[in-house]
C-alpha cells in the first residue's frame, strides 16, 4: 500500500468511526431511517468496521430504519462475530438456536455460546448452562458443565443463573447437595426481584 493509499484508508476509517457515532446519536433522536443510512455509508467506507457490522445486524434484527430481515441480521452478526465481538457472537448463537434467518443448528449454537461464555458474557454462560441442564438425553458430566456455567454467570449477578444454581445445590444435580449454598443463591436472586427465588426462600424460613 502506497503512502497516499494508506492515508486514504486511514481517512476512511476515521469517517466510518464517525458515522457509527452519528448513527447512534440519530437513534437516540429516533431518526431511525437516517441512522440506518449513516451506518450504510460508514460500512461502504470501512467494510471491516466491527461496530458498524454489529449496528447493521441490529438494524435488520430489530427493523431499525429498515425492514426486519433475520437472514441479513445473521450475515452482519456473523461478520462481527468472526472479528471477536462478544455480543455479536451471543446473538449469532441465538439465531442458530432458534432458527431465525438461518437453519436451526444446536451444535453451532453451543459452539458460539461457548465462545461468548468463555469471553465472560453472563447471558451466554447462562444459555450454555441451560443447554447442558435441559438437553433431552443425559450425557455424562453435562450436569457438572451446567453448574459450572451457571456459577460463572451467577457470580456476575445474573439472577436466573443464581436461581438455577440454587436449585442444583438444593437437589444435588451435578454438584454436591448443599442447602446452605442453595439458600445463599436463592437469596441473591430474590434480592434482584426474582419471583421464583423469593418463593423458594420460604421453605428456608426466610423472607
């Protein structure tokens, strides 16, 4: 790349980044069509801009300034996911899980959930735990896997993960039965307004 081409590329990157922020400002003003147009302009200048890829995925996913199109959402989430954007990885996993815009594929869903979970996203950790807990056929060690990921998410304050982890401690699923730990996690979830957790605390004589 020549010096001049390098400068042109750098200038395009700067403008594309500006387009992303302007697009967000337009969204805040509920100028959805204008925001979508700005995101498109930015991606033309910088096709690999991961935040613009994600913004366009969201636009097609939610119908923001453009007609909702799950297949287009998948394409843009895939681009951003392949660059390592955790939230895009998680949303791509959901598309595979629910067969939205792409054929349902549990293996791909779990693959992408795991990447996001290992990246520290509590929603992905919870989703991965749910897969291992609720799978139709029992697989050795998968209950332990479920407890592991619920614990990861619970430590980050995910109330449904706290609820699941409490239940697994209560029933001794995948982890040793520990009613003290069960009460602890039920209480943590209840403190966040989790109705099921509050009901479960009653058996421990707690409010």
